C-alpha cells in the first residue's frame, strides 16, 4: 500500500507525455 506512491509519482512525471501515446496497460507504463 506504500510501495506505489513513490514509484507512481516517478513514472507518472516522465511517463506523463508517453502516457498519451502508450496504452493503459499499466505494465507498459513501467517501461
């Protein structure tokens, strides 16, 4: 429950732009 906050904030910032291009497959966002 506390092992996602930091990881999500990290990929969300750099994946914020890729998120528009990449699909909502969750696993694809970790790349």
